[in-house]
């Protein structure tokens, strides 16, 4: 009986959020171990299917770095990064596009197996991302920057209980494919479709004052806070592009952004539908801000 009551309390706690977020678009960036580990992957996709059934319109943007690395090794290709971006020659770009298309279809298939609906939006079906060559294209090859997001295509795919699944490959005006950073892509997509939230799934619990010390997790930051923490070296390396993706989304009109650990069971639901949340939330300002903020 007590367990049943506890579950009822959880549902009641979630009710205001369900009401508030009905028919709103959330953009979720999905990658890392969440793509590889079958149990983590299942829980993430269960959360997304749940969100779609309670009226939220989730848009899922994914990368696929571990799978690309594996295929590169099989093909005898050199794995090289410059300033955090994958050096991508013509043959490497063909591998990236093929692998991400396969990942895209697998995610869409898994969503359907869990009782949801999914629409693949990649370079094969219909590219949602228009890209231009990166400013360092001579060194990076077919690495691109987002030039335009096909917002109408995404909105149409994000119908009732339908989840658009978008791979981070862009199509240039030259009809060539470009490898786009998935954090950047998710941020630009969130702005283009007027999402209320951008959620980045990671392999860490969020932003911490002391690296590796989870007891120093910072639950809420403003954009100015993040600038200071980058200058102080507290936010560093791979977390910087994620934080910049969040702040750029906020500047573009997204209400709130979140960086959370996909390894925590049902982390998306805990972050979105509970008062405290579990990761780091980045917002524009603390004005009129309370603990019940998620």
C-alpha cells in the first residue's frame, strides 16, 4: 500500500509539469554511452515515448561518435580531431553519413518497438539541417556549420505522439554532406522550432565546482555564471561546447536548458517532471527564481 501511495505522490508531483508542457516542443541531444549501452538506451527512449504520450513533442537529435570510430578502425582510416572536431575527408564523410543513417534508423525502430512513433530525418529521407563548410575547412575537410534549419520539416514530423529523429549531418548548397557538431545542431534546432527546453544527455551528472566530485554539482546556472566559470577553468574541455550550445539556445529564445547524466535511470523524467531535478539547469537569469523551477 505504501509503495502504491508513493507512486501516486510522484504522479501528482508531475501533474503541473504535464499541464504546463502539453503541446510544447523539447529538443533532446542524444549521444555517448546512451547510444551504446542497451539498458541506458532503452530507458532514454522509454522516457521519450512517455513524454510523447503525455502531450510533449520531443525532437531527438543524435550523433554517433563511438560507432563512427569503430567503422573508421575497420576501414583502416585514421581517427583525428582538431579543436574537438573530427577531421573528415571525403571517404570519412561517406562513413559518417552511412553510420549516422544506420544509427538514425535503429533509434526510430527502437522507439516504435516501445510503442511510440518516430520519423527519420536524415540525409537519406529528408535532411533537416542545411550546412556550410566550416571556416577551418582546409584543415577539417567536410566538417560543417549550421547555416539553416528546416523548421517546417521538423514541426511537421513532430505531430501528436510522433518523434522526429535527426542525425547531425548537414547538406550544403553544393549538395555535399557535412559533418556537423551534434551539440551545435541541437541548439540551432531548438531555436528554429521555438522549443521551450533543450536537454543535453551526457556521461556526467552535470557541471561540478570540483571535477569528478559529484557532491559539488551545481543545479542551476545563469548565462553570466557560465562565462565566469569558463574563465575560472571550472567549466573546461568537452563541457565548454555543451555549455555554449545551451547559452546560444537561451539567447535564441529557448526558455531553459539542461545538462543531465543519461546513465541515471529515467534521468529525463526526473529532470523534467520533478521539483528538484537531477542535473545542471542553465537559464537566462535568476529573477523570480525558486527551487521549484524545473
